[in-house]
């Protein structure tokens, strides 16, 4: 039935969809919204969506991708971005004929290289203010040093204006405190005495490598994030002066006594700072702090190495090499002063089987010389190398486990844009200040006590000096005379240092130049909530705790959860820093605390004076104390170190010729080392910085040959197998004399065929055919006869891969002089076989440089014979 309405009227009744549902058009007589107005609304909505989407996209690209790369912890709390860079470079100095730095033993002179030494640089900068940055350096040296620091700063200036950002205020030069590096590079006279003065070659090697590490870190700068974690390391340190540690207040010690394994006498915490690069989308490196002395390698070791910290860094970098070949792992010292890596304690090596005296580390004769600390593998006759590797491995494994866990809830993100630093030079010879209890205190000109000469159980001293009980009444009168002849301390100096009996008044001895520093570096870095105290001396366990606690308490008003670490010894070596209680005991560490009983309190006082300059809203600190610049003695230091005159060889030999070759076959199950001896030259002719003196090379096709040999042995062909193996070995020997090889090999084959016919009544081919049929019947894999004939390819067809160099712990370079008059020497290269080494064909290569009588230095190489590893 028709509705009676026109089409237009029906159309007007069609409902309009709105947010409230279908609505009829307005009744006639009301205004109607124009069509263009509706389109304008749609356009405005689309524009708003576009703008909001664009903003969200930019934020996601700036932050979202980097956040997604991190774990769930970092997604929730990624921390702030910083400019981050890492770098590493070789600082290995002369490895022979130079006294080693650490034990102060003139007889400990380098004879080779176990592991190259490195500088590792870590740069942290402010993204918004790139001029605010700092460089934390970890060197495989005994300590930082004033002269080296000057040399580094001067060399950085020569790199160009972009390196003007780096100076005294933001460079920390720390050492791992290895006692296995070459000496002769320190600024002051006292440590130069045992090294026969100053060695410019080693000094320059440290500067060049350190600057190169900074350059590489600078050029790698990119936006990144920092995360922080902490873990325990067991079995890597003990307190070697527990008698002195126990003099600290009992209630203070109780705060750190957690368990039997962690009784607080040393810090077991390893702290790790992880550098993550956003641009590269990978971790750039790690910087760790853990206290244990670099004395795993003992005083009778004469091979240059980075000690246990060098091992830990090496193992960590090797573990991530496939992911990032430029990864840098820094294992810095912490409050190391009274720690020892020789965790089995101090024992009398006099046949008594007794431990050393608890109070003064002496044995039954009342002397300290027989008292030696024991590492984990002290029975190994390797001068501490096995113990050193083990203590390094324990640090590495703890650090690596922590590193992996930082992708989980264990991580603490470093937050806050602040990147700040301060540095000041301070004269400690007569500094008067107020202690927290309101009393006045002062420091003294540097001096060393009698117990300093006694050494420690890690490295006992000489003569009749003892720890704790050493003074002029308990030692020979000769030492009193010597002390007075060098510099008789004044009554004021004696009173200032009391209860230390002064043996060497080194701070007041300036002839021919300063014996030890009185002007010291005080420095602190800050990034976000992390504060790094840069200590110029070896702070004891409790001294380091008090220093860190003072800094943390001072910044609590501005930072709710500050993280404070302490690194050193840095910048200028100032020996030890003990608590006042430990100082009163006068063991080695207290006797080596240079500036008197209030040394620690003075360092804390100066640190807190400058700490406000690290607050968020603080202005840049003044270049404090630069009117007190310490002296640079590098160009005036005495040196009685002779250079290389010439290298000689016998008339029938050339440099690099093999004197004693490798064996032909080595079995990893019952053989430990591969050795080769070459006609050598003095390695001081060329330090080969960034290179190597030795290498192990592997024939790339060797693995296939060994597979064939392995399968062949499975066929159990009786005596023939042993005979054939013998002739293969003969082939390798002959191959080392290329002119003779082919003729001899042909003779051997011909002779073998003759013997086979005599023995079997048939040729080898006929014997093989019969064995082949037997094997086929037994359904065993059959190899062609040609598989067992070693046809030597030409050198141009061979590819040798370098699998070990002298940066590796397992490859040892030994040098020995065979004639002083003729300048002749030998080099022995030892490869300590490792479980990773695949079966195959290997050889050893030696790189050397010989100096002629006319001072011309020429490079050469030597190559051992091939050998099979199975």
C-alpha cells in the first residue's frame, strides 16, 4: 500500500548515524549543518592523528628500539644515555735485561714474556654537554705514575684540538698492581734504585700504548647506556695482615662479618660496570673493581705478564671475541692494600711444616725470608703461574656470570645525566685539618718505617727486618747508620710519624731529585649515581671502606642510593693508606703509609672539600692545586741501564735457525708442552708493540689429514699401521730440509716396497687389496690407498692460520744469553697444550730483530718443523 509520501520526503526520514545512535534529521524550520563543515571536522581529526602518530614514532625510534634490545629490567628502567667509548692498546716494554717492578729485588730481571701488557681505556661523557667527560684507564702496570701521566697528557695535545678535552681533571691513570712487569719507568728515585735507574724505552712504550688506547676509545664514542651489578668472588683473596686488621674496632668489623667464607677481613665483592652501545647494538666492554694483589706470580718469576688481573681480562675478552672482537674488559684494583691472592696462607718453607708467625710473619729463626704465601697450586714448579691463572680465572668466571645476569633483574641502571670529575694536587708534607671529632690533625713529609724493609709474605724482604716488631733496636746497628747517613729525621718528623720508627726519611730527601712524592693527586669521577674514588695509594680493606662510606654519606642529601667504588693505585704512586688503628700495629702496610697516622683522614678531608663540585647544579671545579704541580723527573732521572751493543751468531748458523726442533707427534693425553729453540737476538731491539715475538700456526687442511689418520687407526691393520705412521713422521722431518725431501721420500717408498715383498711375499698394493676385501666383508668404511700417502703440497698451496700469539697465556717466549762477549743468545718458544687445540698439523714461528755491529737492526723469522697434535 502506498505511503502517500514523495521520494524526497522518504529520503529525508533516513536516519543519520551519530555517536548516540541513529538520529532523524532536524525538523523543518531548524538549521542544518553544512556538508563542508563535516569534511572540515574529518580533516582536523586526521591531522591530529597524524601529528600524534608522528610524535610517537619519533619517540619510539629514539628510545624504543634501544629499550627493546635490553631485557625486561631495562625496558622498565633503561637508565640515561651517555657518550661511551672503549679502547685497548699494547704497552709491553722490554721483556729482558730489565729489573721487574713490584718486589724491589735487584736479582729479579726479565728473561721473557708470558703475556703482553695492555692499557684499557673507558670514556664516559654527557650527551648534552660532551665536554663533560672522563677517562678511566686500567694499565697492566704496578701503579699509575706522575711522569707517565705527564707524558700521556703531552702526547694527547699532539693529536689535535679535539683531544684538548682531556687533562689532569678527567684522566685517571690506574695500575692493576701487577708485580710481573718491567720497571724503570717511575718518576721518583726510590723505585728506580733496584732497576738501575730510569728506562726510557719502557717508559715510552707505556705512554704510546696508553695514548693509543685513549685514541681508540675516543674514536669509538657513541650513545650508550650503563648498568651496574655486584657479585661475590670466592677463593681469590685473603687478608695478609690480619693481625693489623683486627686492631680496627670490633663493632666496625662486625658490620662486614657475614659468614665464615666472608668474614669481612677482605672485600669479596666484585662490582661491574657494563658499557652498552646503542649505535652498534652490542656491549662495548666492562669495567670491574675487585681487590687482590698482583702477586700470584712470585718473586722468582722472570717472565713479563699482567698477573691475575691480566688473566681475568684476557679470559673475558676471549669469551666474547666472536660477538665483538673489539670488546674491552678492564679489571681494576680496589682497596687492595692488605689483600693477597695467595689464598692458602703464609707458611714457613724451612721444612718445619709450620705456618708463619701471626704477628710478624717470621719462622723459627726469627726472620721473614722463609715465610712465603701459597697460592691455589703452590706445589706446581712454575713460579706461581698455575696459581696466577687460577685466581684470574676465578675473577673472570664471577664477572662473566654477573655480566650475563645483567640482562635480568640483577642489573641496576645508571641514571642521571651528570658526568662530572674533579682533580686536585695536594701537598701532604704538612697539611693541618680538623678531624670529624673536632680535634686537629696534620700529615708529615713522607717517610718509611723499619717494617717496610721486611716485605710481606707475598714477597719477603732481606736481612733481619721484621714486620710489626721492626725498629732500630731489633735490627743490626748498620741500618741505623745507613738511615742517618741518607737523612737523619728530625725530632719533629719522628714525633709526627709516631708510632712508626722511621727508617727512610724519603719525603725530605731531594738529592739528586725527589725520592718519593709529597704532592699527591686526589680525584673523584661521577656518572649518574655512581662515584669513583681514584686513590693514589693502596688503601687497605678498612681504609677503603671508610673512604667510600664518607663519600656516600656526604652525597645522600642529593642522591638517595649512591654507588661508590674505589680504584687505584693511580696517577702518582703513594705506597699505602691504612686506618689509624692498623698504622699503630706497624706491619708492612702501616710502615709504608707515607704521611703519618692521619694519612687516610687527610685524603677523606680533601675529597669531601671538593665533592660538592660533582653535584648536579654545581659549577665546574677549579683546577685545584695546579700551582703545586709535582715534578716531572723523566728527563733528569739517572740511568745505568746499558743498551744492546750487538747480536751475534755462529758462522754456520743464521738468526732464526732451529737449534732444537719440535717432536713430530704430540698426544694431548700424555704430553703437556711443545718446545722449539732458535738462534735468537735481543728482543729489546724491537718491542713489537701490537705484534708478537712468537706464534703457533695450524695448517688449514691438517684437520682432514688427521681425520683420515683417525679412521685409518680404527681399521687396526696391525704392524703395518705403526710402520706407516713411522714413515709419515719421517716425511715431516725431511720436509724441513726441502732440497733433500723428495729424494729421500722416493727412497723410503722404494725401500718400503722392497721390505714388503720380503716380509709378505707381495707388494704393499697387493697387501692392501687383501685387507680391503676383509674390511668390505666386515662392512667397515674403506679408504683409498692414496689417503695414507703424504704428498707434500708446495708452500704456495698451503694456508697456515695463526692460532696463538704471545698475547696468549699458553705461549711462552724465553730468551737467554749464551755469550756476553759475542752477544749470542737463544730463544725458546713453549706452547703449553690446551684442551681447545684441534687435532691437526702445527708449527711454531719466531719473529726477531738482530742488531749488527754497525747498529743496523734487521728483522728475521724462524720456523720450526711441522708436528702432529692428536
